[in-house]
């Protein structure tokens, strides 16, 4: 788990990279299942950026008996997020970002709390864990963050294409003053970031897909004061890390069994 020095790094920068958060088998299973998951592709919705492209994502508020839920519940993720957010957390939602080769659009500069504030969360005691399903590079549109931008507090957001982006004037001023970091990740590595950290990603013009799985959490003490599209507090059942591979092997075997065998 995180050392006190790592927690201090997160508090200073608003993000921390975790190499090999999922091991080789875990990320291989997650990636193979996700890319073969017809229902995931069917449920995914498109969001136009402000540059003529679009990005697809699938958001889930519920947890079940599948590999995605096993990752969300995994002790090695939950305990790390609790140390960063300062207490018990619960599952706010999770999502798969489908940034396919050559056609995946950009995400505009934004803060997650720029959205979640409107859902009745009084405090930004919230954060996300983005896990690279495919290798994430500058060429295929990896995540970018402005280090220390979480200290700015919540910024006003407005519509940009189908997305909601942070105030461009304030973002421009922040870019002049704060380090811009391209978070390049190998599959299975992750970045955990604060809900007020400014982040974006470029379009994917490369020949390589850049899918990412994002687990979003809220501190239990920050239970929203009103209902919204994302859940209010309920205790999160934490699973042993071994459940990722156990459930992943089962889910992959089921997918292989269901594949057509011929004409």
C-alpha cells in the first residue's frame, strides 16, 4: 500500500502513478474480456469533443459478479484510495473509455468535481483510479494532468461539444503556471487522481487503441445530500485481490464458449 511519502506526493501534485497495479494475468484478462464484450460496445455512448472528433464510453453505477466489479472492489485499489481520500470510500461509478485507433476523440480540460459538484457532493473528497487497458502513449492520446491544479478549487465548467469543459481562460492561466504531465502507462499500470485535478487527453490518431478502465470513488462522509444519476453512500464490500483473476478466468471462458464456431 502507499507510504506516507506517497500520500504526501498525491496531496502536493493531485495525482500519483502506480506501476503494475494489476499484474500481467489480471490486465490480460480484463483487456481480453473488455475487447470481446459485445454488450459493452453496444451500451457505449459517444461524446463529441470540440475538435470534430468523438470519444466513446460506457458508465456503470452498479456492481455485480463480473471482472469489472472485481477490479472496483479489489483490496489493493480500495485501500490505496482510502489512504489518499482520508477515510472510508464507496463506489461512485466505473467506466470504460473506448478510444479506438485513428478515430478516438479528445477529452477537453476538466475536473471531475466540475461535474460531480452538481450531484450534491458538498466536498471534493473524491477521486479516480484510471487503469491502462492498452498501452497509453502521447501518440494514442494518453491522459494529461496539470500537477498541483487540485489546489485551485472547483472551476466553472460549460459545454464544449457534447462534453463539459473547464473555463478556458482559467485553464490557460493554469497551463502557464503549472507543470503539464503526459501520463504514459503500460497495461495494468494506473494513475490515481483527485477530483479537482485538471486533466484532458488528445485524440488518438495512431494505429493503436487506447482503452482505459476508470474506478471512481467518493468518501463515505461525503454522502451526497440529494439523489442524482450516481449513487449515494452504501458500504463497499471489499474483495481479495485474487478474485480479479478468478472471476476473469471464468468470464473469459464463458465468452470463448459463446463465440460462434463456424458457418
